[in-house]
């Protein structure tokens, strides 16, 4: 049986040399893409894009259980063009987020005239969850559904039941005519 502090320490060790950073919270810890990492900073700076993806991990030390809630935040902005303009867009998702993205861009070096990659990255939201799950399993912890996942499951089941009831009512109504 391991403590919460030991689990956090093990996740921190497993995330070393990755773009993730571990921050302790009152309920457990957050595993967040470290956007200050130099390889990400150039992308964000050059394209007016700020993407932060966090896995919020709540720990129940007594039961040796954890829940993982994904939080995706994106902010993009821009200005200029033919006429002066300023635009911004923010998107947010919370719960179990399945997200994969990649971006490759090529450009010309203004000093040398050489063509090369200016942006080259991939992102998979499942990697952070897998990192936490693998370490937790090694430490003897189990995962339970978080509040958002339970709520989403209930809403999904309710929508299915409602759809079945509506189609049954339509079918019965058609038979009675």
C-alpha cells in the first residue's frame, strides 16, 4: 500500500524528460503539458495559439483509488490583415477527452534561403492518461470514474432510453391508425 505522496512522486519521476509537468493539488495532482518547454513555445508564439491540456487526478488514499478528469483549453488569437482587426477564440472541454493532433509546417529561412520544418509536433491526450494509469497500477492503485464521466454516462443512457421511448410511441401510434 503506497501513500498519495509516493504515487505523486512516482508519476513525477515517470514524466521526467517528457513535455508533462506534475503539480500537486488539494485533491491529488494535475499532469499538464508543459507549454513553457522550448519546443512548444515556438509553435505557440508563432501562431497565436495557446493549448493547455491537463489531466486532473483526484486521489482517495484510503481506498487506493484515483479518478482522472481531462481538461482541454485552447486559446487562439490574431490581428492584422488588409484592415485592422483583432480576433480571439477560446474552446474548453472537460471530462474524458479523446484528442489527437499533429502539425507540420515548412518555411524558408530568411537568412539562408533554405527550406526546412518550422513546426513539427504530435499530441495524443491518451498518453498522459496512460502515464498516470501505468504508474498507479505499479503502485497498487485502481481507477474509478470521475464525476464528469459518471454524469456523461447517465446523460448518454437517458438519451438512448428517450430515443427508444419516442420511436416506440411513433410505432404504436402508426399501428393504431
